[in-house]
C-alpha cells in the first residue's frame, strides 16, 4: 500500500484506525511532500513516519519548482487545469508525479536512511548501507524483506520538473598549482549510460594541495564512470595568469 502524501487535516494525531498506518497492509510505503504544519503554512500532508518506510523527498516540506510565480504556474505546460491545481497544492500533488515518474525509472529515487534532512544534505548518510537503499515509488516493495527498524525515514532530492529523479554522487577534488586563486571549480561526469552537466564543487579561495568535497545530485545515472571533466575559473581578469589543476578526483556513486 503506497501513501501519496497522506492527508494531515483531521487525520494527524488520530488513532491508527482512522488514518493510514503500517498495520493496514503487509507493506506500507509513504511519500511525504507537503509535511508542514497546517497552521500557518497550510500543509496538506502528514508529518510523522507512519509506514514501514517513509520517504521525505527534498525534506518533505517544500518541493523544488513549487515556488514559481503564480502566472507561470497556472499557465502550465500540461494545461491551465493542471497548472491551477499546482498553484493551489503544488507540494501535495508532487507525490503522485514522483510516483508516476518512478515507474519508468526503476533505478531512480534512491532514499537514503538518515536521522534528518539536514544530515542528509551534509553527506552524513552517504553512501547507501550494505543492504542498499530503497527506491521511492513503484519499486519500493523490492525493499520489503530488508527492513530492520520499526520506522525507516529516507531522504533524497528531486528535480524541479519532469523528469524528477536525480542520482547522488560524492565528488572529491584535490587541487594542484603554485598559488591561491579566487574562483570556482566545476566538474562534469561522463559514463557508459550518459553524461551530467557541470556541477560546482567549491567557490571562493582555491588553494593548491587542498581537498574539496561536494555531494551532487545529477540529472542522469552515468553508469560506469569513464571520464571526468574538470574546469576552474577565476572571477575576474588576473594579469598573473594563474594556473590551477586537479591532482586527483574521486567519484563515489551513492547506490554502490
């Protein structure tokens, strides 16, 4: 039984006979996309974990792409009716959009077990544990026999619009060069199944021999990494023409 942002108003805090609960089926997975207090934020979704596994994409409260201005949201690519519904309850309705996307992405929407979204964002819950990470949505049931805890909270990030799944990588760059430079470092991943756009690893003062780590949510699962593109740029014209390189780059895929 899959709960798509199960309702909060009149249901949160009620007995299990009234609301969705993991006792309702052999396996209950829940996607929380609008889990903010009803007052003052008008959150439609229930906040506590109530299933065997509970997914909190983007932290479960505010979904990317739902902060668009009202006009662009109402005149939606899927039509005025779809856009108007999104304007009224965009976060709430993301749950079924994620679920429908999950059907065509069996390897997408990996949920990382973590105590909080903040810890997930900091990379404390990366990579997946030995038993792997469940996939949010249609394929969550594959994790049914791997559950160890009474409640399992899972976190992940999604895109702003279809296609929604993102794949998480840890990228570590050690710089080489002669002197410090102000600027930024970008990395793009190339692999057997596709390539990513450029993702920023760090910005500010770039110091040779220093190591910089970033967790990137890529729009494609690159498969086996075949090449990494490293780019750096200083923010203004520097007459000394500083040189900077990458001594090493390490890429770690979250799922494996």
